[in-house]
C-alpha cells in the first residue's frame, strides 16, 4: 500500500509543539516567579510574555493553551496564586501578540483583540469573586486599608489634605460598587499591557521570526497501524518549500528486515533529506510504499539515531535515558540492552560523564528499547574517533542478525560501508551506481613543506589540571598535570580518543575555562583575562554563529570597525563566495558554517587559532577545502592548534603531534608519520 498523505495540520499536538511549548512554559514560569517575588524585578513580567508569544507565533492555538495551562499550574504549585495569576496574564498577552504576528496583522488588530479579551477577563474575575466571597472580602479589605493609609499620609502635608480626603471618600464607593472597579481596571489593564507589549514583545518576535522552526523529522499523517517494513521508494523526489531546485530526484530502492544498508554521499548530496523520507516525511514526487505507518519514535516503528547524541539524551542517568518516554508495561531489560551495546554495568552512571562514543551507544540502546523495525543512524559515526567508529559500525551491522529489524547507516565515511549488505550512493540528489572520484580520498590539499616556527613562547600551559564539579560527589577529572608550549607560527595536532580531555584543553587554552590547578599564560598574561586573544572554533559550528546572515556574523565577530571590505576579504580568505554575504546562516551547509566561523575569527587577526574537531562531519571535498584554508592561515603567520581524532592529511597543517589519554599528556611526542599510521 502506498503512502502519500499530507503533512498534519490538525489533530493532537505534534512532538515539536510539545517540546517547544514545554521549554517556553518553563521560561515563563521562571521569569514570572522572579518578577513576583523580587519587587525590583517586576519589569520581567513583560519579558515573561516573550516565550508564550513565540509559541503563539509559530504554532496552533491548542499549543498555546496546553503550554499556558501547564505553566499556570506549575507556577501555582511553586509560588502560589499570585505567581499563577502573573503567568496566566503572560500567557494571555503573549498569545494575543504572537497570534497577531503569525497572521501578519498589525497594531489595530492587537488593540481590537485587547478590547475583546479585556471585558472577558473582567467578567471572569467578577464571577470568580462572587463565588469566592472570602477572597473578595480579603481583596476589598486590603484595598480599603491601603487607601486609608495612603490618605492618612497625604493629609499630613497641608497642600495634599484635599487629595487625602478625596481618596477617603472614594474608597467607600469603590468597595460598594466593586464589580464596576474590577471591570474597569481589568479591561484597562489588559488594553494598556497589550499596547505596551505589542511594541516591546512584537519587536522581539519580529527578530526571532527569521529563525527556522520547521520540524525536519515531521511525519506525514498516517492512520494505519505501525508497519515501516518492507519499504520501497519508487521514483521519489523532494523539494523544500521555497527552494529553486530539488534536493532529491528519482530515488529507487527497497529495504527489508534483516538488512544492514549504508547510504553514502558527500555533504549536500541529499543524505539527510533521504533520512527524513525514510522516517516518514512525505515526498514531493514519487511514492514511498510501506505496509503501515512509519511510526517514528513509537514501539515497533522507526527509530533515528542522530549525529549529536547529546541532543537525544534526556535522562540524568543512563538507565533513566533508556526508558525515557516508555509506558510502564513496555519497559525493557535495561541491563541486557546496555550489555548488548557495550555499556554493561553503566546503568547508574551520570549521562553527563559519558564520552561521545558512549553517548552514541546509549542512543542506540534507547532506540532498541522501542523494539524498532527500522533503525536509521544519521551520521552517527561522525563525532566518534576511529576506534569508536569501527566498534559502532560493528554494533549496527550485527543488530539485524539479533533482532527482527533493518538498520540504515547514513555516512560519508567509505570505511563504514564494509559490513553493509548494500550500499546506496547519492550525488547531487541523485542515486548513482558507480563510486565517483570524490569518494576515493580526501582530495587535494596543500603539500607539506618546512614551516617557519618561532622559538619564542606564545602560549604556555604549566602543570594544568582540571576537575569538573570539583569538591562535590559528582567531581570528574578531565586533565592531570599537563605541560605544553605553543610557539609563534606553530602547528600542533592534539590527538586523543573521546573523553580524553581534548575539548577541555581547548577551552583552557582559549581562556574560556580556568583550570583547577596550574597556569595558562598567553604572552606571559593569564589567558583567562585575555579572552578573545586566542581564536577558538567549536566542534559544532552552528553554536558559534549568532547572527541572522553571513555578513552580520562576520561583522559581529570582528567588532564595530569591520565593514563590507573586511567581510569580502574574510569570505575570500576561507574560500566562500562573496554572494553568500546576505544569505541566512541556516541555509549554509556544515562545511560552509565551519569556514564562516574561521572567517569571523580571521578578521580579528588572532595570533593563535585553536580548532576543536574541525573535520568532524565533513565529506572528502569539504575536508580538502578546510585543510587548504588552515594551511593558508598558518603560512600567513598564525599559530594553529588542531584538536582532533582524525589525522588523515593533517601533515599539511601541523608539523608536530601530542597525545592525550584519560587527561594525561603522553611523555613521548608522536610524529606525524606515526599518528597517520
């Protein structure tokens, strides 16, 4: 039976709506409680409406209602009726402004909505106080005493005696006709707050509107029983909304139980798009044939393991994460599952203490807990060292033999395909039969040559040790007694497996982390007090890009003196087309994002550049491009430290190597030739 349903726009809340609503509700509660408890922070009430405005701007009304009710209940339990009322008001105002923005309407619509909602809130308040007479009496008594106290104070000054007497005479009338007072204050309060919030909150929502909110794993509506296999793609194509060309064209293959299939291709070839179709998204052309629904994330359906395992880990302990979201009557044998993926005896370990390879294994265990018929590993080996990658591929390859399932591994590493029953190759969004030249190697890089290196120390790491959560029961040692000197114009490769302490060392060298013991000096000054002197690229480039467009991000990284000329120079330096300057960050590929981060750092002309896993997730052409950029940077006088577990071709950038293991620096340096062997 074929499946070509439309993307769901009605029905129950979608996972993205639930997740976003829960997070935003938490922000609203936190901000409202702070604003209620701390008098000087009352202005945060306006800020607290922003999260609810985001939900209303991006999702259906039911998402706002669900998140608003949950936020109000949590606020009542945490801080009482006052905070609950404040949260409810934030939900109301945020809902009005967000909904107006979502529909593309302006201030008159928001004002009209406030004149409709205000009387309704007033009517609700009057009815509530009629029913809860003790609460009504308490409010009115409080108002009476407060007004008389203010009048008594005013009457102490002769010029204000008249004002004090007027307040005394008026308060009695207000108490007698309290429903009129409630109606007027509630209505005018809603109108005034909506007007102010429209310009304050609306400006924030307009800025956030550029951030994409599409659920990349959104499944098409399919009411059939779960049955993802056997699966067949027949002349399948896909074009993203607003795109000028198709991401996939004429894809044809099948998947059946018991198979381990590898999908390979370089960045931008369509692998991730194909993953989404296999997970249940409807194609633009062609048909996906399966006996039932894809059942993404449901028992017996389809499970997806992503490139960044930390984005899938929700439990604080390993055992908690395996069973997260499962019904009590569907709980698996956790110890057996962990043993199967190589995490035996780790059930009580904190998930934050796991290495990258261990996190990926945990993600596989959590997927297996749902007994999937189809398991998709999307670039799951990209952030794992070579040994860990081989072990993870071996695990995935053997799963179809032990379970009634199929496994699809999406990768750009040709070595990951050796155990595959079949290999499906993509190039330019099309399925190809023969292995192209770009799959055979990393491509051309700048040839190695003698490097000029100054003997003058630039960065000195002396007896550095670092312990996370120091002096607590959760302490974890990441580095122990590390000594290292980086000279001007140096090129250093820092090797080590996942969890060896490489990233911690990178953050210390950049001044972003102060070591527990020892010193880190940049030109004889503590680097922690010279943050910005050393450039650092993160493992995940997207986390480092904070502006909407390419040009804006380079300008923000370089400072106020950076203009169009410097932006163009930076783009040229890292091999990016100048026409990308106005493009949105989220329209870039992974390799382009990495080069953009480098461009932003280069305009500051750092003397030392630290790159944490710069080749992770890149295909051979992308690797070659980054290596050429790094080689050019070093030849122009910048010292470079590359922290990686991937050494192929790294001699084009680095002239010496050190090795970290369990946070300890090896005594004998490793040559580049030995590292590559």
